[in-house]
C-alpha cells in the first residue's frame, strides 16, 4: 500500500498547521489567521500568514507557500517520509506500509548504510592512528583545524588491499562490494577500493554516510587525484549534493546558498 492523496488529506485535516509552525516560529493572532516575520527570509515587518481553516501558510514578501507537510520538508528540512511519520504520530494515524518490493529495497539500503557508516568510523580512527601520520601532516599544511576534520568526518585509508575488509569482517563480501567499498573482478578475491587516500565522507540529506571521495596525498603517475565511490543503491552521484544536510538548514536561516565546484 502507498501513501494516497486521500490519506494525506486526512493527515492535514487532523493536524493544526499553526500548532506545528509555532514550535519554531513566534506567531501572533491576526483575526482568523496568524502572522509572523517570515522564517524563510529576513524581514522586520511580518508578512508571513498562517490560515488553519484553509490549511496553508503564505508569505507575501518572498512567496513561500505550502501546507503542513511542505513546512516539515521545506522549513524543517526533513525528508518526505520522515515528515509524514512525525506528523502521523502527532495525529494518531498509522503510516501505510510500503509495497513489499519497496520495503525490500529500503531494507537493503539500510543494511548498506551500516557498511558505509562503519567504514567512515574506521577511516577516522585510522587517520588519528600511526598509519595516518602523513595524512594528518597533509591536513595541517592545508590549514584544516582539528575541529573541521572531526566535524566533517575526515579519515584515512591505508595502503592495503585488505585492511578495510579485515576491519569490517562482520560484513559479508557481497555487502562490501555492493556498497562500493570493495572491488570484485571476475573470479578474483575482492579488494579494497580506497588505498592510501585521505577519505572524505559523502552524506545524504539525513546526514548518513552513503559514499566517499578519496584524495591522494602525493601525485603519482597513472593515479587519479580523486577517486569517488561508484553509483550504488545508496549513492547516485548525479543526484547527490555534498554537504547539503548542513547547508540546507543554514540557507533557510540566511536566505543564501553558496555552491562551488567540487
């Protein structure tokens, strides 16, 4: 079963829009509506209105408009399904179960996230261990503070074809390959994709590690400076924007988004 338009209509009817918005935005009564300074852009004179009867909000300054679901996704920055689940819990409704095929895909993605999250923790620990000395020196020469290194989860992949596999021995070979952490060629044993590289985790909108970018520390003939994870059930390079889970919420506060070439 999927989430139908009728189910979403019932959800909107059961949740009072103003009660959701006033958790993070100060609202003032204005007749049958509520008014506030718009949370989507900076302003001194309130132009943001909330109408519970009609079930929508609207800003006459910047044009922001939507219902309780779009508030959760656009202003709170939640993925659609997380927004639905939070609102359904508030309304006392059960979220329709996904169809079996979709549920199986979601289960596989969740399992692969366990692999990439575990890999990131190991890369980070390796960076701060004996094998990571050259990578730490490289980061120092580039002006990265320890705070930035830890906040962004930088790590180091040692120059070994089997080190990651040994560290993540609780995961099956197939999961390591499918998550992009290992390479399998013909009938040969899989080997680690990233070796002797500074590791930069790539995260989704929920902040989960789904892939990596690896940078060499010293230029070598025939070796690419950057090596990214391949497309996987978790990671679609063409649909993933690095650091969006941090930049999205920040941009809604500053009304500005800085995009640079990778």
